[in-house]
C-alpha cells in the first residue's frame, strides 16, 4: 500500500450530524481547535475534560453554515455520542447518529489520486482538492462525500455514501484500481501504517489522562479562539516544561514483538511505558509509541532522548530500542 494504493472498509467509524443555529457554538465549546472554518473544511481536533485530558480524538467537517459532520473511532462511538448529547442539551441544535446509515471507504496510498480521477469528473488535483477539504462528488453515478484525510500517513480520501450506493462505488474503485495495483487492506494494516507514521490512537496513545500538549498535538489547539472545555488547564500547562511526552519507539530486534505497557528504561531506570505497538513492513521491525516522564521534571527533548541508552522488556528480557520525537515514516521519504 505504501507503493500503490489500498482500499479500506472504514464503515465502522462512528458518524454524527450536528445542525441548527447553535451547532457551531456546541462543537466549538467541545473542541480545542476552531470549528468556525469555511464550508467544506474538515478540522482535526480533540474534545477534552476540564483537566485538559483527551476525551475524544476526531474530525469535524463543516458541510454548511449550520451543518457539521463528526467522525470518530468505532470504539468511541458510545462515549463520544453521550458527550455530544450532553453538550447539546438545552441548545437549539439537532444531532443524529448516522453510523449505520452510511458506508465509508478509505482510498489511501501514493496512487489514490490516480484511481479517484478515473471514477469522477471532479478535479482531484492537489491545487483543486487540498488536504483537509471535502466535496460532494459523483462517483459511479452515486453521490459521495469525499474528504481528503488520512490515518495512514499517505495521500488519501475518506469516501462517505448511503449504504445503497456502496456496491457501485466499490466496484468502480476496484475496476479503476486494478491498473495501479490496488490492494484490500484491513484494520491490522491500518494500525501498522498509522504507528510507523506517528498517528495517535485514542484509548492507547491518548486518553483522558493525557493532554494534547503531552501527546504532541498542541498544533491542534487554538489558544486564541476563546473558551473551550479544558482551556484553563491547558493554558496552565503551556509554559511549563514538557516533562511528560509521547515518543516514537522501534524494537531493534526484528524477531521480537511488543504489545503495550512494556516498561521503558533510560540508562537502566524506568521512565515510561509503551502505549501501542505493531509490526512495520517499511521498518522491518516493531514500531511503537510510548510515554516517558523526565525524572527531574525537565523537558523531554531530542537531546535528552539521544543522550542515553534505551531498552524495553519483552518476555522478561531487556532489549535495545531506538527512540525519537518524530515518526519513523513520512510519505515520499
């Protein structure tokens, strides 16, 4: 998939619609990012608690002035829907859980644009269809909401459609993709791809006990947009040393697999734990993420990571690892 294009069935991702005069106010108060974006723009954001901990990790796409589309992980559907319902209580807003009414197919990989261009008359060039934007397109005679977004670190589109439209869209993508080496890919492949590309997963790498700053997601926080849940806690943390930080890990022995919660040793002392891990085809070894905490309360920096020997424990044996603040894989690298 890193070399051609993959087709993912991501239908299980949770999907909510939020519309009405108060829709923007409700979502903007929940989100650390600015949701007041142009029509068609998709926004990656977190919903935090009052302590700044991440309660949800999702995207919000503005479909119209007062109409929005929220997409979150399948495992988070119940809790995120409950959080949205609580935030909407007493507000002039209508919300709906449309998870089971729509299919979502992920077309991801370097050849994703070439395949998509074969099945729609829309201009899908980088200039006409930039990252983070959505558009309603005709695909195989079906109406499809195409959102240029990716969870695997490659060029890609999330394609949303009514259930009845899915067979025609699927067949068209499969036919067009045959010339480009299209492969079917599942969630294990997605987990491996997102790990080597440094994409966080709620429930493992980010939880309600981790803040966006600790998780390396401060880029998503709009400090100037006004009040949102968790803002005060995040502001208090912003100017403090980043003593807890999510980092990237590689298990250097290609014969070994880690799972999660293995300890991390820096020069023999435990300073953290692995949060998620899986085999990486591009790295030919396990890639993982881990939280580390500086024992002296200072910033976890690249220099601090590089200035020591690192190990983890697999099966009761200490094994060497590599650590980094940056992902191990970047598209085009």
